[in-house]
């Protein structure tokens, strides 16, 4: 069966419907006359449109414009219950899940601790439990979800369906894992690299809004990058684009068979462990805990001025805290120089707990160092989505695809 012919009344109605739904998504409640003015539709046509969308349960009456100049007008808004999606952020220690309604509001969340070692079967059960936990918190069941997007370290190779570049994530490398997950969960499932999803969050909600060419550099449990070219994520032939933690860089021994070693290169030079090692070399007290938490705490204190002394000509604090910032900035700029020399992006977003902890002080030093090491001069910005950026990106990705489906009234409901 063929779809509607372009230019037919049905297609034009669907285009108007989509425009109105996008306006309600962007602006919140609107009156019939306001929708008409924004879309260029006549009042009768706008009235027919809203009646059609109400009948399809996509919009609902939501009060009046009481208190505004002129007579009261009925306001309409998106029906939040028109669709719900879930996002998952998977790490070695936990699976964090959340559910959002079609407006993008998070309505339920759930954290599931992950045992240190697991087989493929527990992974399926844990993902299902995380989805069910978030759905329950939202007052739903898994059957009420339109789509789930899962973010993991590494990437699922589109040719084989197997997870690559994430040997530290036990239980996720079975060749049948995706099939088992699809059988366990009744809705469309999508998978993406966690850093890619952080870039989606920054592009939709944060520092990269309005930018079609940017690199997001991530530093938390590991170093990674997301590459957005021409407005779209570049994932590479095996899904491994942006695995810059393996990038050979000066300053550390050349590592061979990096995939098997699980480290080396840029990760060894500028990752959380390197920050902790540098701090110890400088005689600084290192907080207890995982390297990424200790590194973030060290850089946050350094950015705040260390022990409260003066500052150098570059704006960094005097003493060992300033030296920690400078050495970290040089290490980061060393790897970034290779990335920006190849891609020439408009913007580089520094994201992940380790980098955002360094704040503006670290950003300015990396910007200065990068200007000396690479010919391109992209602007550097600190990531603005600092609360669960991977999870936020998973929800945004799920919402974009779901809105395309739900807002397309030409398909019928």
C-alpha cells in the first residue's frame, strides 16, 4: 500500500498538524488565535486542526488566558500522556534509567546497582529491571513505553551487533545480547555510545545548541569524544569514531594492541588516573575514592584557588594547585590538537565530571595551550548539561524518534 501523494489535502493537514504540535512543544500552552498567527492559518482552519488533534489525544484544553488583555481565550497544550520513552545510562557499577513524557519532562527514574561480575543472562534481567523500575516510578508499565534508548561505553558494531571498545563492561559482549534484549522488551530498542548521547544532550539542551560541527571531549571513567559533523553524529564504520582514549600521543609510551590492553595513549596522558598521579607528584593530598571522583575533587579545588593564594599571569592559582591545572590542560590540549587538526570543528565542548570540575579556569588554560599546538582555533566551552548528561541524551534521542512517529498524523492513529 502506497503512502499519501505529496501535496494532497491529507499531507497538507499533516504538515499543519506537525507545525502546531512543534509550536506547542516549544512555547507551551497557546490559544487558537495564537496558533493561527504563528502558522499562518485562518481561524476556521486552526479550529479544525485543534479539533483533529484533540480527537487524536495529542492536545488537550489546558485552561484559559485569564488575566491577559482582551477576552479570555481557551488555551491548548500537548497531551503529556501521548507517548512515553525511557533512557538508560549503563556503567560498570550501575544502570540509571528514567522515563520522560512527550513534552520531555522526566516523570520517573530508577537506579539499579550492578554486581561486579555478571553473565549475559543477568544483563538482560538487569536492563529489564531498570526499565520496569523507572516505568513504575512514572506510574506506567513497560508496555506503556514507546521506545527505549540505551547508552553504554564503547559501541555496538552495526555489522556484528557486538559491543566493542568496552572490555571493562562485563556481560555485555555476548553475540546474542541484542536479540535477547529485543525478546525481553516489547518496544523499539536503540543503542548508542554514552559520549555520543552526552553530545546529543549538549546539542539539544546545552552548550552546542545551534552548532552543526563540534567535538565533545568527555573525561570521567575514561576519555572519549563525540563527533558531530554537518549536524549529525559521526559513528564510524564499526561504531568506534571518537574512541580517542586509544589515541597515540607524545608524553606516554607507545602502546600496542590497545584494544586488548584497554588503555594507553591519550587516556594514560590525560585521564582521571593521570590527574591523580600528577597531584601526588606535586605533593597534594588526594581524596579517597575512585580515580574519577578524586580527580574531579582535585580539579575543583584547584579551580577554586587552591589554598587561597595568588594567581599567575595565566590566571591559574600559584603553587601546586595551579601547576595541576596547567599540566592537566597541556595533557588535554595534546590529544585535542590531533582531533581538531583533522576535523577543524567550530566548537569543542568539555564534558564529563573530571573536565567540568575544572570549570572556566581549566577551559581557559586548555584554550591557550590548544592555540599553540594546532592550526585550527575552535572555541572551547564547558558542557552545560552537568546532571546526568548521558541519560539526558538518551531521553532526547528517544523523544526525537518518537515525536517523529506520534506527530505524523498522516499515518492515522
